[in-house]
């Protein structure tokens, strides 16, 4: 009788599993991490009438007709219950458990396994691994995978200690390694992916390593041997977890899939189920007493994969076609050569690529999907999905979002901005109000001298454009306005924050700037404004707060319309998209302790990048804008000026859009040099200019000293494959000891 086991990793999980088996039932594990749709399907497909669970998980079983028994409330009431074993007559052909694996149709398929297969597994474990009662064995796999039963049997049936991974432990090198050390774990069964993330030299207690679940390289095995024992185990769920094993020793130079276990038959066959010659590739087919019953409620798939045994005289005997490719080696072992279909093993999990493709194609924005398993070595492989978009759906959805999202996002930003500007009265110098300008590294305000330089250099750049009639969009509390307006005939500042405008109006009155007017409006609101009314539009340190790129386009197109021929649009303090990863790596490296693993540092960087609230823009966007807005005659992308090296000068830039500028006299084609390719220096450039006096000179690939250290850190971090065994301290020491490439301070 199948009995469900829906419970978190705990002693109660083991009690429930053993209780089901001792009562003569077959356990059917359901992982609490399963999506609701998958859990519902498995509950119905397995036809369990009883589920052992725990109180916090009851809501997920509300739609099931199965009776739920909560072990956390039942077990305390059983202290006086009989302790004798039940008088049952379990026979080898009885069902032991049902495990669900991936399915190419998008539905998991159940595999019923009998007691005779399990008993054979246990006997092979005892003979191969010789686990002793004093051994400490790790229980790593989720109960939803049959590898968990392999670990449980390995320990408990040898009288050894089984250590359950805590439910909230991250199963990666950074958290698993300390646990293995403190608990003196001696025996582990792990996938090569997990093994590659662990520091082998830091685990002195570890004696036996069993690699399973996916292909393992000889290099990884050699790294883990270290005087102990290393085994490569292979076997699909359909043949009771395990079918072959290879021991890697100090004398080994290669690592095969190994030899069959006792009572397990291995055949390498062609498409017609004929044996292939030694050395040639064939499909790996498995027979013997470990075969499961087939696939639950799937007679068609059972007939396809569990075929009549072509080499057996016993009626009804079957072979399981694994879909794996292999070949016989000279020593009688088997070399694994991959799959003959689209199924893959990733982190020990059997995955049908077609199942992922089917789910992706259920999204209305996806017309077609293709999923591939990419990477040279197994521990480096990753799943990559390619999609063809449904252009009709996406266009309609984008129109909906453009109508809804910006207004909601802007309303949120407006509330935050008003709260931010409400602190303006705390400024020591009202005309130089930098309240809220804080460093991403320290969280503290930028030094006053750094902010003054940032403002002064920006003002200088704008004044060099000779502004006379100016529209500033997002003028805030007037950091630029109060310095530029005195040089202009008239000046209009707009902002959507009433708090900021009220503050700024007080400053205008104090400085008698009657030719300046203020209005509260959104950045894309140009109503009542006359095209060509000004010779300059300023958007400084504001576009990064726009909700979407489409909103930015709308604002820029409106700004261009407001400028007369020969004028400009100044877009200042733009956050660089090409340097976004470098910026977040630099910040997280500054904040991280020396003990933090590099894998965790990189994850922190990704988390911060993916949750980046500000709009980061590639300079190429503004060059492409010229094609969209034909009135733009020239685009200048400029580094920020300043001697202080901070995030404002390192990772931001300015853009000047020149509007219908009168073309200057045509000059000859500029001389073009490549700084890095030609290994130039400032002295060499000076000498070249003096000697040749070219009309125009273009130099590309000039290394920027402001960001060189951050670039070095980001490039070193992404190039290392052993991040789990290295820490931030290692990275800092390496960066200190490794000289950076020569670079140039832009100033």
C-alpha cells in the first residue's frame, strides 16, 4: 500500500519512512519544496490514501482526498505503544517505495521499486564500502530523490550514525564544508558539482567519498582521494538507484563508470537491441533483480523503456533502456559517453530538457523555446534557454505596461523624493544643499570638497556651451540652477517635488533671481511650452530615476523639441551600464569580510545588480538616439571631470546632444591609434603630436586609472573556477601583490 511522506528534513522524516516500511507499506516521498501543481499531480497519480506530514505543511494538502497524519502531534502520544515488530510476511516482490522522476511531457513519472532490489542494493553497499558502526555518514539528498534512501540505508543498516543536513543549510561549499568538519563526517555521497565546490584539504575526517548523480572527472577524483577512498557510482532510479561502481586509487589515471554490481546485468546495445563490439558506443541497458516495475500508470512509457530481454530464456524478463551511451573498456569496465536523448543530469537531478521547453512555451510571450546543457566539464555545466518571442503579445503587453507602470513607479518615487527633500533645511549652506548624497560604499555623505568639485566641474561643462535660455528638468533644490542661472537671460526649472521647489523658491528670493521661474510637473510634461523656446535643456542626475527606457525616450524627444537650432541637451551623471557589474563588485568587495567565500561575494554582487533600482544606460544608447531624432547633429559622451576618485567620477558619465549644429569645415580623416595594441604612453603621444601635428587624432582603448582596480577585481573574480575554496581575503591579497596594468588618470 503506498503511503505518502510529506515532511521537512528531520528525525520525524526518518521515523515516518521506517514506520511505513515496517508496517508493510511503500513510502512515496513528496518534497515540501515542490510547486503546488507538481505536488497535486503526484498525490493523485500515486493514489496514496494516507500521508504522513507535519502541522505547518497541512495547508498544502487541503485539496487532497488522502488522510493526513501529523507526526509532530502523533509521536508524543505513542510513548506507551508496543515496541515489538509487526508480524508481517514481506516478500521480495512487494513494493518498497515509489520515486518520481522528470518527464518529457512536463509531468513527473513514478517508478515503483521492490524489496528485492533494495536488499540487493544493501548487500552491495556492505561489500563495497564496508561502513562501520562508528562511522559518521552524511544525509545530503532531498527525500524526493532516491539517493536519500541510498544514504539512509548506508548508515542505518550498518549501525552507523546518520547526520541530517539542517533544513535551512545552504548546500554549497561555503556552508557545507564547516558542517562536515564540525560533525566529523567520514562518509559522503555527493554529486561532482557539489564536490567541486568543497575545499578537499580542509576536511581531515573524511574517509570515503562516493560521487554519484552525474558524470565525474578523473581530475576531481584525484583531488578528493587524499589517502582516503573515492568511488564513482552510477545507476538510474529505474534500477534501484545503483548499478555500477568504480574505485579510484592512487594508481588510477582514468575514471570509468565501473563494473556491474552483483545480480545486475549490463548490456551495450544498438538501436535494434543487438550487442555492439567492444570499444564501440552503444545504449547502456540494465537487467537483473534490481529492475523496478516500470512507470506507474504509464503502460506506454513502460513498454518503451522496459523491453523484453533479448538474451534471457526466462519468460517475462526485461531490460531497462537507460538512454545513456557507453562503451566497454579493455578491463571490462564501462566508459560513460553521455545521453542519446535530451535528458541531462544536473546537480544529481534528472532533467528532461523538453519538460523545461514545454513550461517556457506555456508563457504567452514565448513562441518557441530551446534548452541546452552547456559547459565543458560536468561541474561547470549549466542550463541555457533560448526563446523566440511572440512579437504580437509582447507589443500589446508593452503598451499596457507603458500606460500603467510609469505612473505607479513615479508616484512611489515622488513620495520618496519629497521625504528626501524634506531634510533640505538641515543644510549648513542653503545654496549648496547636498543632503542625501551618500556613498554606496560607506553609506555616509560624500565629503564636502568632493561634492563641490563635482558641482563645479558640471557647471563649468554646461557654461562652456553658452546657455542663455535654459529649461532644467529635475532641478531639485538648485545645486546647478543657482550657479548657472546668473549667466542666463531666463531660466525655467521643473521638478515633481513640491518640497524641493518650495525650498528652491526661498533661495531664488534671497538671491534676487527674478528671471528664474519654477513649475511643478513630470519630466515628460511639455504642455504650454513652445518648441525651440530655449537654447539649452539640462537633465542632471535625474534620468537614472526614470521608471523605464521608454519614459526616458519620451523625455529626451520632448527635450530635443524644446531646443532651437545650435542649442544643446545636457544629460548629466548617467549611470554606466557596461560598468554596472564592476561597480557592484567594487562595493560588495569593500563591504565584505576577509572570511567571506568568493562564491558568496559574487552572489552578493548579482543580487545587488539584479535589484538595482536605478536606470543604467549604455553610452551606445545615446549614439543610437541620433538616428531616432534627426535634429541631433552630434553626440558627445564624456567622462566626468574631477581629481577625486569616487563612484561619481568612476561609474557615471555626461552626454551632450547638439541640436542642428552648423557643420564645421570638413577636416581630413583623423589619425587613429590603439593605446593597448600599440602599447602607447603619454610621452609617446606627446612626441607623435609634436612630430606630425595631425589635424585630428583618435586614440581608443585608453585604460582608465579611476576604474582599473575595480576592473581587476571583477575580472579576477569571474575568471576563477575555484571560488568556493577561496575567500575575499585571498582576493585582496592577490590584488595587492599583482600590479595593475599601466593606466591613465583622465585629468
